[in-house]
C-alpha cells in the first residue's frame, strides 16, 4: 500500500522543501544510495528521502523502493516554455517479501512521510478540482499567467 502527495513547486519552493528536510536530519539519496548534500539535489530529478538507520534494500545496484524505507521525491520540471510538471513524494508502506509475508514498514518511516506530506499541504494551496498542491512561488507564476501546471499530456491543474 502506497501514498503520494502531488505538488507544483517553483525552484524557490523546492529550496524551502529541501531546507525543511535537512533541518529534520533526513537524508537525501540518489538511486544508487549515494548520500547527496543539499547543493547536489537540484541536479537530480528523482531523489529518495530516508532517515538514519532505515532499511535500504538494493536490486542490481539501485535502491528497491517497494521494500526499502525510502520516500521517492520527484522534482517539478519545466519541459516546455511556460509549463511546470507535477512533482510528488511517494512511499510504499506495506509489501510482500520473498517469503510471501505481508510486511509493514516502521512507524518512524510512516511518521516521517506524514510529517512531510502535512508540511507540503500547509505550505501550499490546494487545487480546485483535484488533489494537487502548489507552492507560493509557483502559485504567483500561475496567477500571473506565466506558467501552466501540467498534470498529464493535455491536462492542467486549476487553482
């Protein structure tokens, strides 16, 4: 069972999110489980968040996100001029292990995800019809008609 929180963050909004993660002593990892410092995060599109002592399992030298205690953080990307694609945090909380047992991840992991999702929701404005959130800087771009918030090939979020 997984959860996700989808959002639109401009660069300045992302910096505030990264700072929030860092002030709570969470750890950023790339897909090969290399720890990233905050300056390296902006160079990556897809990043993992975790905590000291968490369970990290690898598959062919890459983090296996279903069974590892990691939160996938996908950054918002501007693919075309005046557009911003949706970013998200996502985590799996239960999974079937190799012994065919249904395993729950730690309460600490669940609490970390919930804290980050709550921060995003408090920090951001909710979309009119859907479950998307938009950071203050991204919202200013949206209100000034400088940027459309892309949720799919021909779909857009409204705020």
